[in-house]
C-alpha cells in the first residue's frame, strides 16, 4: 500500500512456497515471471505472462493490464496472478 515499501510485496511472492502453489494450480513447470511495482490505488498494473511449461518460448511472452480501483489502501498489498489459454 501507499504506506509500505515495494519489498513488502516482493517478500510475499518471491518464495518457493508461492511459486510452487501457483505452478501446481496451473499444472506448470516454468519459473514464474514477475513485475514488482508500486502505485496509487486504481493505477494500471502490467502483469507479465509466459508459457507455463516452456519459459524460453518467445512466442508466448505477453502482458495483460489490469487495475484494482480501490486498492491498495495504505495498509494493504495487492498481488495479481494472471493466466491465459
């Protein structure tokens, strides 16, 4: 949130536990691409995507843009996970 540091969000997602849960849910094997950012509530967030099993396949490098209109508040952290078919 606006009262925190970017490292607070990074500490939540840059762990094997988070990555393992995401890979298990999506039945993937690749490392998880990420983009750390700090922004005001309602700002655009760019979410990177790539192939769940072939991270080196450049044809699958994409992004999606999203926003959460009322978050993060000063004491919140927003974590966005994107996937596509």
